[in-house]
C-alpha cells in the first residue's frame, strides 16, 4: 500500500501537493517523493517521513503547475532511496509516473524488458516496469500529438502485460496526464475537479487528500478504466476492461483514514458496521468483561460501537505517541517491536482491576497483540480478551500489503484458542468472514464482493498459482535474510 497524488492545475502546485501528501503519510512511511513539471521535470525524493525529506530549499525548486507525489510502503525488503517514487523516463516525450499496488509478475517483466528491449530496470520498484512498458508501446502508436485512442490502447497493452494490483498516475510531457486502475480495481484511486477560468484536476489514493488540496466534485476512477486529461484540459475517459470489481477489503479494516471515502464507502461508517457485527458475535459467546478498550487509532470507531451495543463502559486505556508511525507498515519485525515500546503506554488507573475487552482491527503476526496484552496485564488488568473486528488473516497478500508468506500469520494453522495462548490473552474472538464483508458492502450495494484473498485465499487475478505463491515466499525470505 502506498499513497499517490497527481495534480494538473493552472497555478503553482507545490504547496498543494505537499499538503495532500501529509494527509497520506499513514499509507507509507518508508520514503516519499514529489515531481513537478514546467517545461522540464524537477524531482526530490528520499527515505523517511515527508517532513524530514522536504525543506524550503528543495520545495522552492519544485516549480510548475503539474505534479506527482508519492508516499511509499515497501512490501519486499527494507526499501531504499532508489526505490522511492515517482519515476520518469525521457523517451518518448518524457513520461513520469507513480503508483499504488504490487505487480505480481515484476521479476518476469524485468527480465523480459532486458532480454527483448535491452532495458535495465535499475530499482526494485514496480512502477519502473509499468512506466517502461507504457512508454515502449506508446512510442509505437503515438505521433507528435498523442490521441485519447492511442492512450487507451496503450493502457490496454499494460493490462495485458502487467499482473497484480496498480493504480497509476502518469504525466506525459507536452501531452497531458493519465490515470488508470487495474482491471479489478484492487487499489483505490479518486479524481477531483476544481473550477477556475481553466478547470484543474487532481487524483489521489484517498478522498481526504483531494479535499486538502481544494478539489471538489470528487469521484472514484472506475476499475479497469483510464482517464486522459489533454493539454487543453479536456477530460477523456474510457472503460477498458470489464473484469469483476474486487476492491481490497483491508483498506476499510486498517489502511484508509476514517474520514476518507473509497469506492463510494465512508471508512468510518464501515468500521461502525464492523463493530456492530462483532458486538453481536461477542454477545452470542457470552464473554465476561466489564470494560471496552480500543487499540488506537483504527479500532476506536468499532470499539465505541461495541461498548454502546453491549452497554459496557468504554474507556481509552492506551495512550498513543503520535510521533511514532504505524508499526504494521514499518519494515521488519525488529523495527516493529522496537517502535511499539515507544508507541503505546497504558493508563494504569483505567485498567487496574478491570476485566478488559481489547478491540483491534486485526491480528497478523501476533507480535503487536502479545506486547499490548502484556502491557495491559502489567497495568493491573484482571483479565484480557482480545477481539479482532476482522476475520483471521491466513493467506499471503500479493497485491501490496506487507504479509507475503503464510508463515507470517499466527492464525494460519491455529484455532482462536491456540492464538489466545500464543499472544497471552484469556480468549480471542474474531469477526465472522461473511459478516465482515456484509458490514462494509452494506454501504455500497453496487459492490458485490471484495478482494479478501488474505482472509480466504481466493485471489481475484486468475494467474496466482501455488508456484507463484512459493516464488513470492522464497523472494520474501531471501529479502528478510538480507541475501
């Protein structure tokens, strides 16, 4: 998961794009980059948080009314400055791009580009492959001025070649801006418009970023669709593929901000519904607790709903240090564990002597849950029940979430009772899988099903074999071992 932004404006955009990126910092803390255009490309990118990478000096040289921004969350390896986005190539025209997602056949395409086109892909970043494939085909079909038909034909070619998940924002020098989503719409991408004498357009991974940049008339880019904004700011849009819509359900469980709308669904309302469904399940199991405490921040909305329905006291029992990032998306277990010690502190006076229901969005590896439960026990809690408002995570994600081997999931070969023992809880209760999907789908009946591959092993793209999963697992383990 990453955060991506594109702006095609009629005035200088650096302040807007910087503000927009700050709203997407939660989607990636490994690296960030901004590229602008004013007859040539200007770029600044690096490792770390947005506030640490950009200062007045380098922001002042990012001039132009067109820009692309990106916050990166690595799915393989520790990440490096070479992998930070955006990327650009100088031929044909000059093309710059950033994307959110994960190209499942990245290594094969990298080898193919070297063998057939003599092109070296110098990074481990998927978008470098996407931009080279796009550029290669556009060079074949494009003239001095590219037409919408040529753009759409090129995106169709990308669809044929590139497998996995990707929401892409691209700028073609002297031609316009292109944005497209993969055929299943696995990753979010929204479009906004701002009225001037000449209208301005923006693209972003979440609606909050577009609002922060002053855009209105916000809507989703449909799955399998491309939008081309030409030099005269005319908008051309076409549906290019009609595969079933399968947006990622984990966006609503954890990744997206609660004030965002994705695919016509407000994330906050989705989490309220998840809390409602989980409360019914807890009620049936007749669990013994007298206090509901959320693991901040994503679980707060669901926990409030659970306490309300069950008529149990709700309290903030864990204080979050807001200067520490999201531990789930930090690269490597060692860094996650170290950060957690600084991230959360228990409020002893709230927890002491209480039977606590801890509510969190999910249990992945179990390291975070184990540490939090121990904190709560050390603060004097009588008992700790751990409730996850998502179903058990059991299968690798190949679409952009940092959990790519089955061995990473604590629940992959364990019952809730065994998971409870492993993380030190008195009991563990999970959301029912069907209830989880229904809770979110009820906010937009047009979405029949979500991508829930990490919960049920059903991958929307038809090219995910056991061999592909084994290859990804080998690559993942090799990366973790530093080899």
